[in-house]
C-alpha cells in the first residue's frame, strides 16, 4: 500500500508545528506500506530517510499501485482527488484573526467542504476527538520527540532573550495585562534576569500586544514572537509554560510541553467546553489569571523550589502518557493498517 501525506496548503501556520505529528506518523511505518511526503517545497536535508516527492511525480506512483490512501491536513490537492482521503484537522482555517469577514467566511466554507469530502476525519488525541464532531480516534504510537543538548538550546535562549531563562506564554491578547502584572510582582521579588516570552497567534495580535506593553516597567524583559516562527526548541528551553483558553494548536503545544516535562499553568474554566481533561490540567496548575497575585506566587514557587519544579515535570509526563494510553484504548482506527 502507498500512503501519501500532503504537506502543501496545510491549515497550520508553519510546518514546524506539524513536525512532531509527522514523526509519529512515520515512526509507525511498516514494511508492506510505503509512505511519501508530497510537497512542492524542496526536500529538507534533515529528512534524507523519507520519501519526499513533488506532486507531479505522484501520478506514476499512484497508477502502479493497487492500493493507495491520502493523509491530509488541508483541502485535497488536484493530484490526489482520486485517492481515498483521511483528513486530520489540526486547527481552524489559517489562524484567521487577520482575515476580513468575507475571506474568513470563504475559508470556513472551504474547511467544512474538506471535512465533508473526506472518507474519514481523524483525531490524534481526545481533545480533537471531542471538539471535531464526527472524527474517529486514530491509534498512533507516539514517536520520541527530538532530544536537545544544552549546547543546542543555548542559542535558542540567546535568540529569544539574550540568553536568559524565560517563561513561555501562549496567550490571547486579553490575558497579557494580568500576566505582566504578575510578572512585575515576580521581578520585583526576584531581582534577576528571568524573561517572559509571549507567543501570539498572528502578526496583528503581536502588534496589538506591543501597544499594550508600551510604557511597561519591565518591557526589556518581555519578548513578543509569532506562532508562525514556532520551533520545538522554544518549549524544550522554557523554564515554565503558560496557556490561555485552549484552542487546537495550543493543545498541540501543551502536549509537547508535557512530553518535555516542562511545568505549565493554565487559564481555564472547568465549564469551558474546550477544557482539557482534569487529570492533564491538575498535573500542571489551572486557575483564573485575573488574580495576578496568585499567578505571581506560582512564578515564585517554581523559581525558588527546584525540587517542586522537577517533581511537577515527572507528574506531567506521567499524565500525558496516561492520556495517550487511554485515548489509544478508545481508538477505532489503527495506523496504517486500517487505511487499506
């Protein structure tokens, strides 16, 4: 069987967000199946062991196989129209905060059409299974995430914060003020070089965040970056991660932070329909960010008690492994066997 994974026009802001998912997919490949990554982009040098083909080269591969399937994260490309398709939605269309209402409407219609046209819509975790109606759970063994030596992470800190340790926050702009209020209390107490890095969903939100921070006392210790530039090293090098109300791509980042044993704080309500499972949330800590003194106390706790921070890292790793195991028991499709 030949399985084609379409990488062009994906509903994510950049391919590095997709990288860990591709590692999982490729990690379960077996001898009787051939997997091809299809893209108009040149083959990356670091994927030498992977079959990377241009869309124009797929025709002969498809015609010479009696069994083909398509995995896609976006609308099906013309070259793959005749293949049975399995759609894995990872986010809503294109992080659409910067689009006009008309373009947003068209993107949502395009997204819904992609779901309707798929043979099956697949979920890779419980959060997406619950928030994507009609999705079937796909058993997918998690491949190890890339491990990074200190020498590999030091340049990341240098690029983000001039080498300082940092709190990494994936947030909505309305959560910036309470977080920086807490950070001010923490900085006044800490008297050192800890930085705060906000990861915003769009360039427009990054600009809005910059205006919010005008005149902020510790502005030199706060960095703003866009999710479009995301790399796994940002999480692996973080001292602590912070999350606003959960959405699709933030959930991906949360699972990565748990797999790297980085403690996390959540701003969530239990009644929120997008709330993650309680065991996952409780392995970190969740509360109302509108109480900056409480948030500051958590910053202080993690900073002054390294044993507590290390214990939390072990706890969250156990929680994510438990969540992955429970999800796999519920799965109705096994990759790649059930794509035949």
